[in-house]
C-alpha cells in the first residue's frame, strides 16, 4: 500500500493488486486535460443526455458482465475507486489493465443489478480550470449483498464521445 497526498487529501492506494509487472505507475498519472485528450467541449453539450447515454451503455456492459464493454467506456488511464461495494475494502484501481483484472474478479461475484442514472443530482458540466472539463453524474445500483451509489466523471474524447476518467462506487447499505 502507498499513501499519496494530493491537494490536501490523503489516498491509500494498493499498487500490488495481484502484482502486475507492466501496469502503469499511478504516481505518473496526469490530469485529463483537453489538450492531452486532443478533444474539444462543444458549446451545446447536453450533460444529462451525455450522462444518460454513458450510464445506459455502462449498465448494459456491467449487467452482462462484459468487461471489454466496460473498458471501452473508460479512458486508458482511468481510475476506479471502490469503497466496500465490490471489494469489501477501500481500493483504487488505475489503468485499463488494473480495472480489467478487478472487474474480471469481482463482477461475477457481486452480480450488479438495477444500475441507473440518479437524477436526484443533475449531471453537470464542470470546468475547474480552462483546460479541464468533465461531466459529473451520479448512479445507483444493487449488488447481491447491498445497495450502492456511484459517481462518474466523463471527459471528452477526440472522436466527440465522452468516456469515464474516474468511476467511484460505494456500498450504501446491506440488504435485509
């Protein structure tokens, strides 16, 4: 485990999940800037429509345990932070290769269902800096053991689509 301090927040990161020798180094991660993504943010972007399309595709892939389908919705250098929902731990996975291993191990066990966009918090385009932009959206889901919530940050891509650079899943409560 490694402790990383970033913008005043402490993160504990497991870089040794089943020890992958050629996995990218999380300490070399960069922000998904518009320039690095070779993308633009359309002036008429529809955060709700974009989030709905992404969550619908994500739900279809997750519910069918289609790991390549899920990975196609993520940037290659995506982060997935899980708090108890799929790992029973606080875990962060960085990069497609680590996320692939995590999903291959956990999706069949946890049997996610009822994954849907949560419109109690409206999806929004956020621009914390001129060269950073993402759509933040919330979603809900059930697993075999409980109810969960999630947050996704979608970044624009060169082809005009939106892909997840950050996914957060959290166990909200146990069934029964």
